[in-house]
C-alpha cells in the first residue's frame, strides 16, 4: 500500500505510479463458494485476496455490480445470495485473471419448500 510520503514502501515507485494492487490482483488465487446460514439463507464467500487489495472497496464494487448486500470480513468478502454463475465474469472485468478464479460447484443452492 502506498504511504503518505509519496513513495510506496513495497514497490518503491511514487504513489501515483504504484503497481502493488495490480500485481496483487494478478497473483491472487481466488476461491468462490457458498455457505448456508441461519434460516437457510445462502451467502457467496469470495476469498484468497492478497493483503495489498482494499477489500472494503472491492466489496462495495461487487455489491454494486451484483445488486446485493454483503461485507468484507476477516480477509474475505461475503455476498448475500448465490452469485457463483456471474462472479467470475465480474471479477475478470475488474482485472483479476480468469484462470486464477476457482468456483466450487459441489454445493447446491436450490431452495425447496
């Protein structure tokens, strides 16, 4: 992360030319799965981000693009609902390589009543 002095301590470049977040995006191995919570609610959990990525900002962008609620917690992002079908495309448009995004399809999210 760039500091207030104008030079990034990680890459050594000036703050406006810092490439730490871009490098972190390219190296991140992202996993996407779902969790069932209280009363059968389904959450999409996205994890595997580098510490140089601003999770709060990324969570806000994902919530906006996917039209859902959610939060950034403990190094991962939780999104309300099952977004496994669309999140790979959304993340790749944000600069994350598609081949580094792994989606767990082993759990079913169908709700029957």
